[in-house]
C-alpha cells in the first residue's frame, strides 16, 4: 500500500520534470564518465533553432607516427568554420578544438564560448576528431592487435600533422594557433602545448585531468561534498538507502523487492559478485553523473537529463512523500530510466563485458566505450572506486571491480601490473601535477570531481589556473546564458583576456 502511494507521487514528479527537461537523447562533450547512459558519446544534437554546421573534411594520417618504416595511412575527420576569419590578415588567429573520447559533434563549430571568442578575435575555427572515435577509423576493426595505435601520444602527433597540413593548405604560416579542449581533450590541449610548443601558441585546458592515477577514489569525495553542500541531509538519506539495499539482498523476499523497486532487468544473485558490484556502482552512477554535469548548459545539444540537477535529486531523497529513503533512492533511479527511455536497469557484468568485447565499428562498439576503456587500461587508470572512506554509496565496488575489467575485455596480459606501469609512464611522459608548461590556462569547476586530477592553482605567471566555484565539468565551454553565475561569467572573461595576451605577445 505504501509503495503504491510513493509511485503515485513519483508519477506527478515525473510529469513535472519532463515538462522542464529538454527532451532528446544524446550526449555532449567528452566527459570521462562512462555509464549505461553513454556519457562521453556525442550524439546528433537537438536544438530549438536550426543552425547550419560545416561539412566534414578528411585528412590523411599515418597509422603509426613513431615508426617511419610503417607507411600505412588512414583518413581522419575534421571540420572548418571560417565565418569570422580574414584570410589576408596574418594577425588573425586559428582556434583548434581538440576531439576526445566520443564522436566529434559539428554543432561545436557554430556555438560555445570558443565561438564567441572566435567572433571577437576574428579566428578561423577547426576541429579534429580523435583517432578511433566517431567516424575516424584507423583500422578495419577494434581488435586488441589494432588498438595498440590508440593512445594520447599518437593523438598529439595527429594534431601536429593536422596543424602542418592546414598551415600549408590554407596559407597560415604567420597565424598564431590556440588549442581548446574540455575533459580528456583538455588534457590533450595542455600536453599539445607541452610536446609541440612550436606548433601551438597557447592552450585553454578545461576540466582536463593531468595526473594519471589507477584508483581515483577522490571522485566520490567530491560527489559527497557536492551533494551535501548543496542540500544538507542528502548524503545521509542516500547512505540509509544503500544500507537498506545491503540488508534486503540477504533474503529472497528482499531481493525480489529490490528487483521490483529498482526495475532491475534480471534477478539478483548474490553469488555473482561481479553483478553485485556492478549493481551498486550503477546506482551510485545515477548521482555521479548528475553531479559531474550539474547546471552545465548542455541543453543546446539536446541532452535529455540536462535539467536534472543536484537539487532535483537531493530534494527527491529528502521528500518523505515518496516513502522511506529506499523508495526515494529508487525514485531517482527510475526517473533516470524514464528520461533515457530505458525499461529496466541492467546490471549484468557479463553483458557489459560482452558489449565491450565487440570489435566492430557499429553503434554499440564504435562510439567510445571500448576505446576509452582501453585507454584507461593502458594509460590513465582513473577508476572511480568506492574505496574512499567517507561517502554514502557503500564500499561494494572497490578498485578490483574496475581493474579486472581490463583483463576480462582485452585479455589476461592487461593485468594490474601492466596498468600500474602504464600509469607511471604517463606521468613520467607528461609530468602529472608537475607539468612544466607556459601559455596554458587550466579551467576547472569546484563541483566537477575531475578537478582533483587537474591543476587548480597557478603553476607560474604563464600557466594560470581558474577555479570556478559552484560549476561542473566543462561548464565554461558551453554557450553562455544570461542567468549564468557571476563566477562563470568572470571565468569566461578572464580566459578571453588571457587569449588576448597570447595573441599580442
């Protein structure tokens, strides 16, 4: 009886949220956060006003930039917008948007803060899609033997050749180049300036993690702090709900109740450790995703959950009309299922691994999940485990849950030793927090968990950090709005002034 009442109240809340939510299923900029809803996948955007985007163009790239005996090549996709550019003006800059762990969305060629900067400075705008993502396919498939050419070093070499190619093709030898990137491309922007300073005159590195780390346990620390500082009491309600799940799954009746309450696709089998870890990770992911993208102005891309904010989900967690904390926790889960047109919550580890083992360039395997997982297993780590002591989501998805996926997806040689060595090499290569670079600005939001792997204090007079209080992942890169907080408006203006200094210097 009580559960029925909760469902009736939730139905009314659904209707309200669907009214305020910009309905369309697609994802935005590279987020470094992959869950069942496809974070990091850049779909076809839905916008209220039609905007004409430039057509795709293609550049021939080497498969292996570092083996000069290997002459194999492939075609990489890029876009150009010369609306504001005066070809006869050698002082007019070239702005390079770096693609990342998802399909390059051409809508970014006509909107976003960098386009506002381009109009101000009269810049030529170009965007290069990252190898192995979107439709930039260097190899016939994504088999393990072919994935060895997917790494950040090859991606930076792609950018260097692209810069050389565009300079020759469009006569840009006198024009300064400024790189832009958000999330992993933010890392690449800083590293491009580090490794190829003669080819790029400045870089805006937004929300870009610089320290590779296997166990990114700080992620849930930031999530915990963001939830509790926004709506006090939210994390206590979450903790109570998680503890209730942990108790319920000990009995057959309890497991059946949890299955129905959370609309799970399969029966709960506590003997399947991988499934249980995946279940708790998935339920935590509902909150992680909302925190990471809280109020980030993604509506212009048609993102379906852009208006589901920390306040929305935490208000649900404190709404006693929805029932006890367990019912409220389920209400958040079921809201996100409905918004994303999902009929049930899938937590099957075997099914997840099977999807990640798909090597073909189709809708499931070719949009970014397998590729990005490979990069985390061979370069970065960044696994968002439950190992941080003080957070409300329980400790049911430890580091081992994440690291074993590398071997399960790519084979036994991709073990923890290889992962640790790979992460160490990445930090040796780029410097981690100790990166020695000039003419780079690092922009991060305080609510974005990824700021813990980035630079949030000035490294020097020519390596500035902008820490934006109250904002989330890549917030400063999205189109500006009149009601943006002052801190965000000030950050965008500060970035513009820094770019002006680079161009004048």
